[in-house]
C-alpha cells in the first residue's frame, strides 16, 4: 500500500490568487528548476485524485492551507466534504492560535478530521509565542497528529536569493528546527510530522529533531533538492520507522516522485513503513 501523507488541492478562487503570487515570486526560475514553486496538473481536487490514480497511490492526506484566519472553518468543512465524496482522501484540518482554536478544534473533531496542518510561513505564526504553546497543548490533549510545514529562511535565501527582500518586507516567518523541538519536548505524546525531511533548506541544522521520538519527517518536495545519499543519511539518522511518504502534490508531480522514492536503497520492510505503515498506525487505521 502507498499513502501520500502530504497533498494539497485548492478552491478555484484560491488557485487564481496563487497563480498571481507565484508569478511574482518565482517567475525568473525555469520550469525545470526543482526550487521553483509551481503547480502541476491544475491544483483542483479532481486533478489531485487523478494524479494519485496515475501514480498508483492508494490514499492521500488532504492538507488545507489558508493565510486568512477567517477562513479556517470554511476550509475545514471543505476538507471533510471532499473526503465524503472521495473515500481515498484522508482529511486534515487547520487551526490558528489567534482564531479561537478551542472552538475551531471542536468543529474539526465534529467533522471527523484526522489531524491538523499548520503552515507558519503562510499563516504568519510565530512558534515562540505563548498562544502557540497553548494551542499545541490543546492538540496534545486530543492526540491529533500535527503536520507542521517547515522552512529554514536562511537556507531558502541561499537557494533563492531573489526572495530575500520581498519575504523580509512582508515579514514571513520560518519554522526552525529548535522551535519544533521545543514544542515536541513540551508535548511528548503529540505526534508531530515535520515536513520536508524536518526542515526545508535547513537539513544541516536538524540537530535534536533527529532524536525526538514524537517527531516524524516526511519526504515531501525533497526530490531534486537533496541527493539520494543525503536523503538516506537522514533516514538512517532519524530511523525509517519515523519517516513518512509524502509528495507535496501539486507542487510535485506524484508519478515522478514515486519513481524517485522507489529508487531509494531501502529494504522492503523499511519501504513498507515509510510508504504507509507508520502513518496508518499513527492515524489508528493500521
């Protein structure tokens, strides 16, 4: 079985805005550059489901993302409705520490959502704030898995120097390994999936994340950015039982990503854990 733990789809109005912003941010990069932020195959729910079928992926986790605190309830309801229409979709929800997280959590649970996606970069969440610590305690009380998007800003600026001024002007925040580690230590029973192998563009700084048992890494988006030897080194350091398959579709093309994954020198047991076993156990669906 293959379960993609990191996928997205967007409403039509959001796709229009995304197109404008992507043109502004990464227009100067060629389409073959793995660092380029670009949507493959449309970005709709139907496109996502079709791409999963083409890649031979059995199930996928849908992760709603919004930079608007006022739209959290809307997107959580949309994720639940999408899963009701497409049984292969595992729906996560989203929260924001300053948007009534307790009330939103109650709705999220009522909708039957299976976890929470947080994107500090887009949601402008400062992980060091006490409101964030309180929200993580709330999540830990429900033991809902959290998929936490990661980005190491200095590493990003090294890879894409044209973004330095614009992102600093708008005050976008990163998500540093030491911040994730502090939240994980404070909530040892809370499963935290640190996306993009723990720290997008910050892999030399994973540090204590490697030893924390409640922190998992997903593989999303790293093909083309990390050499296979470097990926395998992180997997060995973290332990394959705490690494989870994910593509970051539609920002990566699932069929090509699967080919890349199948080429990694893993044992059959390791591949099964990463491909589905660990995630399904985490979600109580093993």
